[in-house]
């Protein structure tokens, strides 16, 4: 008897059902997903590192500035070719795409996402694209988590939990910060924080960080040892920094959406590539620190070496003048958002998380230098302000203040800076939230009503599939149909009590209900004189298939008091939704959510 993969899987599943409880198996899967997501993150980091080693070859030493212009163009061109010829599929932004899969696809992520970002992100970042690897790491891990759940026939709720586990694992492996990783998964992915969910997140996070330590040793991306302790006298400066980072977060977000919309006007991906590649190449030629993720900037600023952080520029500037240094740091902060979004616009694959930290570090360091050099005898810790500037941007841009606080606290190895971390994060988040209701990850999803939140009622409505509640078996009438034809071809043949009226283009004109014609049904003198146009009337409301979310549909039923509402798709009549069917579907989905 030939043993196949499917037969082995079937035997394993039968054994699992007999010997392992569902909860225990979820724990085991979370460890597996943590390991795989951690391994994926390690691969991403190493592949990117080996591509960057090209710059260290002696062959390129004399052409460094020119290569800052050429290399990003080569990397983006390679990504374009891979997408166009090999993958032939869209690769979305990692975290946004994962959030969409959770909210609208029941957590089902295509298998190609496992390797798509694993190949294209290192090419984008390794060749100089000004984006990060955190988003792609989440994309790879989430695809692994989703497909592991599907492989072992787990339900929708467990599948979504494992996606959250994978996201936490990617964060844990990237920064070696397992506690912040759990908070990241809860805060960004709106996961349930009940004990049953918390244990798998913890197991996945620990599994990933152990995997990272196993392959990469004790090396960390952000190297920092807290030397200067928090001084109460610096409170006012931290408050001002919170305001500055809040405004910078608004700038970052506005630039992101503006440049994204600019590139959307070009339908041809090749034109986007040409415009974006030339723009990013030019920016990197004049501002080399924008090259790649930017860990060099952050680490050098944290250890107080701003000259190494700025690097060699094509301008002959006096870097002994601290105000020129401050100007260059502010330039890095301003242009990092532009370079990052331009890389995306050109077709590059990467994440927003790391560029946010880079911008925050440059801004925080510049802010501290201004305080220390304005001639008022102030002396603040530049490394601390660098670190807390990162916190402010993270809290504002990502709308993740808790993640920002605990990530930086874990990186520093203690909680000495907890008070300023909280102050800056709270102020930055509050200011950004006032101007921009959702983060870069979630704004477009929220506008379409496709964002998963901690509101269970909203989540249930969002995951409902409109196609499953639309009824199409209504007999449609034409406006010139006489009463005789209406009774013979519609009323007599239908169990429904209302009939939509459409024109020759199938556009919805109105509705005729049985109650509207009951009093004339047996008046034969009217059979050939009264037509549908004279009997029809407007319905209580209309549902727009292309634009109305389930939340809006429910509100329309509530405000209109109707039991049935017509659905328009592409300007044409499409069907009806009944309140009873919608509520039945809602109740069933609510049961699924609370299992």
C-alpha cells in the first residue's frame, strides 16, 4: 500500500483528535508558528545582510556615491521583474494585508505570501530601498500561521489567533523583545487578551526569540546601554518632545498618503517604477543615510557618534559646526518619510515600522542637540532623547503607544526611562489621533469598514459576507407592464410580496408591494389600463453593494424601519436583503466569535 502525504496527515489528525485536546494542540501549533516565523525573520535579515555586503567589495570603494544612486534602481527593477514574470501577483504591505485577511478573508492568506516577501523585501532593502523588514517579516510569519491552521483544519477563530502569534513572533525575533511583541500583536491586530489567547501569544513569542538567539547569538539590531538616568528637571523638555514627535507623526502620515495617492494616478507599474526609482536614487545620492533600513543611523546616534550616523555626503560641509549637524539630522528626519513612501510607490516591498524609528531617532537627537546648544546652560542626555524620540514617532505614526513604551523599555534592559516614555508616547499619540483617526496600517481599511477592532459587535458585522445575505429570486417588472401581466407573470408565480421595477438598463426605479395592488387585483377593468409605473413607489432605502459596509447596512435597516431593502451593484438592480436573514447571519457569526 502506497503511503501518501494526505493519508499520513489524515492518520495524524485522527490520532490528534483521540489523544490531544484542542487547547493543547493550539499551544503546540503556537510554538511551531513561533519557530517558523522566527526562522523567516532570520532569513530575511541574513539575505538582506548578504546583499548589502556587495557595497563592501573593494571593486566598489571608489564609486560609493554613484552606487547610492544606481543600486536602488537595480533592486527595484529586480523586484518588478519578479512580480511581473514569476509571481504574477500583487504583494501588499505586510501588516495592512494581514489586517485585511483577518477582517475580510477569515484569516486565509495565500501560500505564495510565505515566499513572496522573503524574496522581494531583501532585494528592495539590500539594494538601498528606504524601507524596513518588520512588515515583510509579519507578512511571512502570518502566511505561515494561516496555512498551518488550514493544514490542521483549525477553525476561523484559531486561524486568526495563530496569525497574531506569527506577528508577535516576527516582532520578537526581529528585536529580541518578547514582551513588546505580545503587546504589538494585541494592539495592532486587536486580538482578544483573554487567558486562552495570551498563552499561545507568549509561547509563540518565546519560541521565536529562542530561534533568533540560536541562529544570531546575542547580537541585537538596536544596541543600547542606559547610562544617563531620568532627571525630573527634564520633564518640560520631554513634554515639548512629545508635541514635536506628535506633529512629526502627522507629517509622516500625511506625506505617506499624499505620495501614495500621487503614484496611484499612474496605471502603468513600469511608469511608477521609473519615476520612483529615479526619485529614490536621487535622494540617496544626496542623503546617503537614507539608504536601506537605517539601523546604522540609530545605533550611531545612540552611542553618540553623529558623524558616523551622517556619513559621507557629496556636499563639502563643516561637520564641526553643530548647527550644520542639527540641520542634516532634521533633513534625514524629513526625507526619511518621503524616501520610504517613494520606495513603495516604485513597487518596492518593505515595512513602515523601522523607518518610523529612524525618523524618531534623528528627530530626538536633533532636539536634544538644540537644547544643549542654545546657550542657556541646559544639558540633557542626547542618547535618551534619541531613544524617546523613536518612542514618540512609533506611538504617533503606528497608533501603538503601548508597543512603543515596552519595546524601548525592553531594548534598554530596564524601566529607568518609563516616565518619559509614557509622557512622550501619550502626548504624541493624542496629537496624531486628533488629526489622523487611524494609523498608516489601518486608515484605508477603516474608511472601507474593513478594520478589525476590539469592538466585538463591529467585528461580527465586518466579517459578514454580503453575498450570503443577498436574495436574487425576485421577479422584476418593467415600468410599462400592465396590471394583467403583473398579476399573471409575477404575483401568481412568486411567493414574494414585493416586486422591484427596473428599466431596460436594469436600473432600479422603484418597488410594487402586494399591499399596493391588493385592492385592485380583482378589478378587471383596470387590467389593461394601469401599468407598473403608476403603481410603483420608492423603497425605504437603497443598499449600495460597492460602498456600503455591513455596519452601514444595519444602520439603514434601523433608520428606515424596513424589513427588506434593494441592493444596487454598479448602478444596476442586484437583489434584496431582508432584515430577518441579516439578523440570522449575524447571530450565527456571533456564535462563531464566542466559541
